[in-house]
């Protein structure tokens, strides 16, 4: 058992969707959340740059005597978990890719799984590999949907623009009719003989920002595709991994200390939407990495 806080890191405010799930799953814990807002987005950058930034952020959080680190950023998890683990030797470091892949493999009936993520995450192939490792018969397709990040940041996660962008990205992935109604094709049932059908029955939201757009995505793909968001499964993975390191007094409310590398005001304003509760600018500390 340890009273030390759990460090949570993301390129910006998107990881607050993971923090929310963590606080729900581990109510007695203290968290320190770092958003590297000065260098967002990571999703358009090279693996080397993402890895360098992520290791710096992880080291900064480690200096706050955390007992574990949650890399609540898909792009950073995909590019830099081994490098972070190497730097923070001995500390539990949990990313979001494996829990997301695991959840997708469990809910998909047909084994045809689609992943949407940032350019860097899709290019690196981490989700595709993790899913294939857990379920070798799976058919995985992945698409970079970078504009979703900007839409979520701008608070334009609902309405006609978000739905039109969702259709733009998802039409070919789900073999949707071109019509703008967005009713969506039904995922195929299992093909006799074990072949994986052509249309995915499961969609992984492989980016911290995408849960904000779940409504627009749902409107585009219809109601029959399962949508997997790794936040909840990551929180469960953290609970299982930390085990005896968790605080013994779960009745206490969790508390969060917020750190950002740029504008506390913007972090508080945009982050409040992602967290689903108000963050005051005065509660956000500005740090340099
Ligand atoms: N947090 C990033 C992720 O989950 C999205 C934002 C970015 O591109 O930095 O991949």
C-alpha cells in the first residue's frame, strides 16, 4: 500500500477522459495529471519526437514521487512505452493500447475490427499488432482521423460539422452508403466456415479525444457497431496492475493536481469539457519540461 500519487500523462487535455475513468475506478487515490499542451499535437509528429517528448514528460512526473505512471495518450503509448519503462525502471507504467485492444477483441463477435486514431498511432501499427497478437484470426483495418482532435478541442464534437467529418472518415471503413443520412450498414454476421466478414462489427476509439465525438461517430456508423473506448478498460488494468500499491482507504475521495506546459487558462477551459467538471485556471500549475 502506498499513499503516493499516480501520475497520468497526455499530450494535452484528451487524457482527462482516462483520468475520469481512473478516478471512478480508484476513488481513494491521488492523481497528478500532466498535459503537455505546449507541444500538442503528438499525433502528427515522428515516432522519435513523440518518444523524446513522452520520456521528458514521464521523467517530470516521476520527480513528483509517483508510485505508477499511466500513459493516457494513445500516440505516446504506441511510440514510447519501452523507452519510458527503460527510464523509470521499477515503476509500473501502463499505456492505453493493450487495454483498448483487449476490450475490442473481447466484444467483437466476428473478429473484424476497425481502429481510428491519430496519424502517428495508425502509422506505427501498435493497435493492429496488439489486436492481432490477442486474436490472430482478427481482420484489422485502421484509419487516421486527425481532424477529430481539432473538432474535440474546439468543442465542435456534436452537430452537422462533426457528423459530416465522421461520415467522411468512416464511409469507406464501414462500407457505408454515400447518402448523408448516416444510417450505416449493418455489420455482417459471421460467415459460415469461419471466414471474417468484410464489414467491421467493432470500432476502437484509439485516441483520447475521440470519446468526445462518440455521438457523431455513432450517427455515422449506425447502432449495430460496437464502439470501444479504452478509458474504462485502462482504469481496470491500472487497478489490477497496482494491486497492493493502492491506498487502503477507498472511502476517501480522489484528488487531482493538474500540471500543464502551456496556458493554464486554456487547459482549464477545454479540459473542463473533457473531464466533465469545472477546472479552475488557478488549479493548473504551469511547468516547463
Ligand atoms: N492524446 C493524443 C492521442 O491519444 C491525441 C492528441 C495528439 O495528437 O496529441 O493519441
